[in-house]
C-alpha cells in the first residue's frame, strides 16, 4: 500500500479512535454513575428533602441546602491492597443571577462517577444528560476538583437554569493510595450551608486519626459500622459521623487565622505499613507528636546515618573542634544545609557553582524534612561535643500541640543549651538560629536527645521565644538627590530576623550564597575571582565553558531584571542603574541580608504652579489600604507572621535655591499598645532628614485591639499621600 | 464571539506556529526558509479541495539544548497529512508521531478546533530541523487566510498559489501597507508568488487588536468552478455568501409553539410596537445565557429557537434566531443579520466566511432598522455596542439581502459623565457629585454589578463611585436595579476628597483631579503591537470648587488641549466669580492606537499626568 495512504489512514484512525475512546469513556461513566445512583441519590435519603433556605440568607447568591460527604478507607482482602472512595452529594439553591452564572456548567471526570439533577421551583426534577458533555482543556472550578485524579475533565452546560432552581449533584472518586491522607478543612465555605453530614468509614488495615476543633461538632461513631469495598454494611468497618447545620458563609478578613477561628475537622488516614500506622489501636482521636518524634527518629535512622556522613564530608573536623560553641553549632548547621543542597542539585550544576559560576536555583527550592533535620543535627552536635534537646512545635495557624491530628502540623527542631538557641529545619537560605513562620511564642515540648525513647524520658513544656519587633526589621537608608525634575536614589536595604526568610528567595535568586558557603566551609578566601581567572585564561573557551559563560550572562541579566522588578514594587523606577548584594544573611541569625541599589525617576517631582511638589510620602513604599469595612469592624483576631519593624531613613539633598514647605505636616506620631507609626523631619541646610518607623508590636492582634492597629495602618497610608512644596528661596 | 470563524485561528496559524519553552532559547530559533504551496484539486466526488503544503526549516543558534514544540491546527473541515521531518547531522528523513488533542480558545464553550503537535530537541551540534506536511481542506469555502508572521523570526517566506483552470480564485491582500517588510508579488496567469524576507516574529501583548487588524495576510476567495461549459458560483460575490448562509438558516427547523404563551404575555399590556419589541428583546437578554459554540457546521448554523428557549442558553446565532422568531410571532418584521465585529477589518467587498464573526437580529419598525444584539446584557434598545459600531451588516431579505452599516458615533455613545461641586474644608474637599453612564460604560458596570452575589453589590458600587481610590469617601446607599434600561444610569452621592489639599497657613494648594484616567499610562517603548481599548472612550468630568471667603486665587493651571485623529485630551480650568470649574474631557476616538503613534501618546500622557498633579493655589486675603 502506498505510504501516503497508510499515513493518511493512521491519522484518520487516530482521530476516530480518539472519538471512540471519548464515547466509551462517557458510556462507562454513565454505567458507573447509574450503579452509584442508588447509593447516593436514593430517594430514601430523607436528609436531601430540604428545598427551602431560611429567610436570613435570602440575600446570598446560593445556599447549600444539604451536603453529604462520605469518604471510605477500604481494604481489598483478595489483593490485600487499600483504596479510598469518596462520595460527595450537594443540593444547592440558586438565589440570584450570579449563582446561575457560577453553576451554569457542570464538570466531571469520567474515571469516576457522578450526575446532576435540576429541581425546578414547582418540584419537577430534570436529570442532565451527560452524554452531550465535551472534553475540556481549560480551567476547572475548584469545587469540582479533588486530589485524586489529574485526568481530563468533561463539562456540560446545564440547560434551563433559573433563579429559584436547585441543583443536586454528586461525584464519586476512587483511588489506590500508598501515602497518608491528611485533611484539615473548615466546615463552612463561601456559600452558607443549611445542613451537612460528613462520614468516614475505616476498614481494617487503616489507622485513622480524627478531630474536631473550634466548636465544630464531634464525630460520633455509628455502631452499625460502615460500608466495605463490596458495599456491605459491616461492624468491622468503623464509621464516624459528623452532623452540622446552620453554618453561615465564611467571613473573609485580612490576616485571619482560618484554622484557629473557623470550625474545622482534621483527619489523617494511614495504611497498614505507613509511617505512624498503629495496628493495636487503629482509631485515634489525636496524634501524639511525642510518638511521631520517637517513630520518626527510629524510622529514618538509616537515612540519618547516611546523611550524617555526607555532612561530615563538608566539615573540617579539626577546625570545628577549635571553635567556640556558637561557631561550632553554626558551622555544623551550614554544613548540613550545604550537604543537603548538594544531594538535590545535579553534579554538573554543582561543579559549576564550585568553579565560581552561578546557576539558577530558582527552580530548586528545597526544605529538609524535620525528622531528618533533628535526627542528624543532634547526632552531629553530639559528635562535636555539644549537648542538645529535641523540640516539638506546631505553627500557630494550625492551633495548639494538643490539637495536632496530622503529620503536617508538626515541626521538629533542636535546642542547644550552650548557645541558648532553637534551630529549625532549613530551606536553601535559613540561617542557623533563625525562626520559621508561625512558631514564635507558641508552646512547645522538649526532651534531651539522649532521653528520647527511654522509659524515664520526660518531655518538658516550654514557651518558644516570642517574636520581637526589634529584631525583625527592614531598614532602608535612602539618599535622594534632585536635579531639575529628576530624582536620583541610592538605597541600602537590609532585612533582619524573620524577614530574611520571606525575602531571601526573591533576592538570592541565584546561588552566589552557595559558593559563599562552599568557600566558608573549605576555608577559602578568593573563590569569587575564580570566574575572572577562568575567563582570562580561556581566550578560546571550549564548548562547555562557552555554554557556561553564555548561561552566566543570561542569568545575570535575568537577575538584574528580577531585582528591578522587586524594587519597582515599591518605587516608580524610570531607569534602574546598579545593584549589589552585600550580605546574603545566611551566615547566622544576626547577619542581615543586605542589598544596595540605585535608580532614577521623573515621577516624584511634579509642578505646583510656580513651585514644585515632591511626593515625599511615596518614598516609604506601598502601604496597606484598608477598605471601609475593615475600618469599621473586625470579627476575628489578626495573626501576622511575626512582630516587625519597618524603618526608612531618607536623606534628601535639595538643589541650591529651593526651600521645602510643609515639613510640619510630615510629623506623625501614632503609638499605641499594638503598633506605631512615627515620622520625624529635620532640616540641616539643604539636607532634609526624614525618618519613618512602622512597628507591628505583636504578631497577634485581638479583634478588640484591631482599632489600634487600624490607627497605625491609616497613619502609614496617610503618610504615603504627603507632599512637600519646594519653593524658590 | 461565538460565530465560527477561521480567523479566530489565525493567532496560531498558518505558516507555522511554535510553542517555545524558554524565552531565551526562543530568541535563538529562526525559520531559515518557509515555503507554502497552495493548490486545488477535485476529489473523487468532483468536489473541490484545497491543499496547503508546507516546507519549513528551522535553525537553532543557541548553545543550550532546547526542546521545541511545533503545533498545527485543524478542524472538522481539514486534515493534516504527510507529516515528516528531516533533522540530525545528516538531515535524515523520519516520520513524526504527533499528539492530537482538542483545543479550546478562551471564551468558547465548545469548538472543533484541534491541535496536532510534536516536540523536537535542538542541540548545539544538531541545530537544524525541516518539516513537511500538507493540510487538506475538504470544503474550499473554509480555506484559511495566509499569514506571514510567526512567533520565530523568519529569513525567507514564500507563498505560491497555483490556481487550476477550472477555478476562479480571488486573492485579497490585507494590511500589506502596515508592514515594514516589502512583500514581493509575482503574478503569472494562474500562479501568484508572494515572497518576503527578514520577517520579525509576531508578538503577543496585552490589549492588542486582533491579528487580522494588524498583520499582513491574504484571503483566498474561491469564486467559481467551471466544469465544461457549466460554472458553479461559490463566493463570486456577497450574494453567494448570503445564499450559503441563507441555505443554512432555511434548514433550521424552528418551532415556536413552546413560547407562544410567553410572547403573548410579554406583549399583552404594551401600548406601542416599540414597547412590545423591547419587552421581547430584553426578555432574551435577561433569560438566555450566552454560551459559545464553534463545532462543525454549528459554527455557522443557528440552533433552532425551541432548543435555545428550552436550554435557556445559546450562542449569538441561537440567541439572534430566538429573538427573531419571538418577534415574528408578535407580528414584527425581524431578520437575522450577519456582522463582523471591530475585531475584523473586513467588509462585504470580500465575499468570504472570514468577514463575519457574529450574528444579531434586525427589526424593521416604522421604516427604521433597529439592531438587536441579545448577547449584550443590559444593552438599551436602539443603542449599539462599541464593537458593532461602524461595521457593515448583512441582513436577510428573503432571496435577496440588504447591506447596511451600523452608525459610528465614536466614544460619545459610551460616555462616563461626572459632575461634582466641592467646598474646601481645611485639608479636604467636601461636596456632592453624580455619575451618569451610557452605552458600553453603562452595560459594563451593570454586568459587573449583577455578576456579583447580592450582598457584594453595594460594596462594588461604593468602590466604583470612589474610582477605587481610598482617598475618596462616598456616601451612597442605592444602586440601579436591573430595570435600568432606557434610563440614564445615574449615581448621586456625597463625596469627601482627602489628601488633595496642602494647607500652608496663608497659602492653600488644591488638587481638583478626580479619577486620574490614563495618568501614567505610558506605553512600553519596546512595544511593537498596537493597542486597542475594548470600546471607544468618552469621559467628561466637571468639578467645581467654591472659593471660601477671605481667600483669593493666586494660581490656576494652564489649560491642556491635545487633539489628533486618535484621541482628544482636554483639561480646562475656568474661574467664574468665586468658583473654579475644572473640566476634563477625554475621548479615544476609534479605540486603536498604532505603534507609530506611541511616542506622541507617551509625550501627551506625560503632559496629562503632570497636569493631573498640578494645583490651584489660593492665598489668604
């Protein structure tokens, strides 16, 4: 047969096969859906008979009349494999046109099962024919997504949808799982929920942890048991049921800690051989973090031993022993981080870094698992004759340690009595002794490293150090000169304390800091000149070097653009000139991350009749703009990542012949128990010195104290609107 | 748009298209040569088919390995055949196993557009790739326009069009005067060759007009087929185009029974024909959701009216058809109407399917024609959306057709009018104000309001009234309801303008600017694509300041007057007795700004922005 004809046939077959596959998928979906229909849409499920929403929610776009979420952790006794099946059914009343638009399309995945009905105001029920659905490549609304499948969705436009209609849809998803399933969810959503039921069925060979917090109703065990893989109701399958009603829509507020304020459930299901599986007591109300630490250290023992060797290769044992305790801890910590990054970076890239070339690590962001960190760190400290304790903490946005139910809520750290510092799992940038998000001021548990696992080992309750606004500081020293209408800026920006963690990924975009670490640990001093030497030496660079140099230049251009974009978030940059990273801040807790940069702009001086305006307020960068609603009221406490200070020291050199008016207007002093915004102005000859200090004194602000924070934030915003009048003398 | 339109695909077409994974590597990729041979043949049923045979060679000059993705688009009327590549040091020929998937454009619910793509890894040592394939179009009415620009830079592009004796083909060259490249055209009896060299890559930018408005391209119009002494007209003129449309429309089996009662209900208490028409038109706007379909012939053929009515959704054709049938039922002369919106730079001198991308309904009432676009939610009867204004329409007229144009009135049909009267109160301005909106300005805001949940609407209105600026405090408690048609959209409110007064005891600086429209809106100097606003713009704000007793005016800013064919920017300050009136008028005439005008725009915007910052200076007497 002619080759062209064959190719044509192949192409045609591909297309027609696709179409057939698509039809087959939908047919299978329909069959499955019918099978589950009785389970889920059974007319005997009287909970779904509700058809009216209470009057109090009449101005809401939609109301969930009833929803049922049923998740079963199943076991196949024949194959000895576990699986998970979830069924969600929702009945939603659409009360306005925005809801019609919102729910106008129904999305589903054909490997699962699902269906949708419309219940008209007169009670008529219309089943939507899903056979007309089409495959979608575009974005799918969150409400139809789950973490179980990544395959393509289908969608259908729901016909004849009107205000007053009720949509009644269900979705079934199944999955074989080899990992833990961890879930923390609020009981409310963006739509008010009149009534809901959440059911978990747990078969043998699963360990199940469950908890209700923040006044969420408790789960009640149903003694009749749950449904097994074959659909049989069996007592051996444990069933937990939570009934909830009258749940208003979640109220969104800035800096609101959702999992501490909204009623939540936490669950974790672990397979028979998974980490923290418990064969003896497979049903647990909460997870004991102490057990997790003990298990973690023993489970990852081999990995810890192996990692410890990697770290030791990075350390110069002899010189470490000569160091004082502080330096010894910091060197070990930095050695661990370097070894960890090296394990994750390709050898080729590592060689380049060691040769003095930078390589983009923006796509290589890593955080060490906290059991590995704590386990390895205490071993190394012990090797270098430093005592230490394990520390168990949970970020405050999850709640407290006694509410812990899932592994992701737990963080392990290490306390070193000799330095009186806590050390936490690092990412690419965290410096030794620096804190991590959410744990400042929380209650934690400690135990001496040797006592872990011993019968007499007792955990101690400790309060982790509170966040201190005097230590978490951003300082920008800004020198401003004016020539005609052009303002030139030379700035020196430093980040200290917890700010470093937020800003390091933006500023240390490439791996100069890694080279610094390599040089530090190898005790080399002139490493950065390696690149220049190499460039000079290679007049006719080989391909590899040519490639690298090109890559290096491109990355430097990229980085310059990244820094310019970063600065442009706060300033109106017309011409970006230079930048340099003076200190990478990864060395230790007190070393700042420091960036210098310069630029010019024509956008700060404007004409004011015969005089000029200097938009002085804009020099402190953008400030929080509270809405009217935020000014008026606050329902929940606000939780900031940490207490902090932001300082601007602005020196403005005015051209000869010009004098500034309106200086008094720049003096602001708002200072209360929650925060402060203070600005001062002095004038020495042609130099104006303006300092602003904005302080969030506490990381948690109660609803009652919110008005004090508002005063501070509004003062800072008002400052940004200030202008100076520059007049001829 | 929901009208099936091959032009919607040109963003991805036609000589080639490549997805590039890394911008820096993309810079190193060029098309060294690209040949497209367009030919025509008759298939086994003696139906004419078109073949687009491509031969494209790429060269990669980067040093880092680069994975290049080549994508080819096709649909139910076309097939991709003979896809092969040559690559490697010996440029060995090999088959390609492409991946085929559906493709969805933003805003289109269902399309038959498909994507065939494959990947090729360029290395420094193996940096050349040539590909060949043929796109066969099995109905020559649907032949693709031919574009030259690609996302890669091209050295040489040649397009050869060979027309057989049995076919009359018209080639229409569009935007050839809008490119710096010289397009060489050699025309022989039945062959035409277009060639051009050093073609920069096509860019994609925000707010750009459709590519058909900007890039040079060729539209091929198959006019006639000759078979012996017979000749069959395809699209010899607009009459043929209308004929083809008309046949499709005739094949729609409309049944109006389902909505007879509704039509009767909608019209029963209406005292005039105008009221009856409005009642039906607004019902369709309010109750039928717009869902775009572009699947096969349904890209051109309206869905029957009973389905659209039953589903409560439809595309523009379905909605226009339902409107027409409801109006006919009520005794009106209503007709389907084809139109190409302002996204298309064509008129009916080109009898081709590419000239239309939308359908509306025209109703004849008291010898007047009214254009009804039911997809324009909250649109007033007798007012036309900006995207339709100035465009030709093709209106049904039984076996004949009518060509007309929708009037173009620039931005004035779509105005934002603000009036405010303020007093000075220490360091702020306090007063009363109102906002009136018409045309697209009004429908856009109403769409925003009613797309929100009820409990969020008042906040939106408050923020909109305050120009989304924290420095304006407004006191407003009501917003328009959905019956706001045929009335002025009016918001009346009290307003405090903060941070606009600098009080230096004997001297007060007052800034009267409100809204700061286009302030700082300079265009990136590297931009090479035009900019299009969604509809023409007309903003007029009149702000009056009452001068307090014991103060005199020391300085009033000079007026700013900038006017050209594209826009007018006027800021006018006028003192009358103890008041100063600041009048701002901004008009963007046709909504498109070409790159040649960017420098002028930037310089004008700089002046405008500076003037926005300028102040009135009052001095204590």
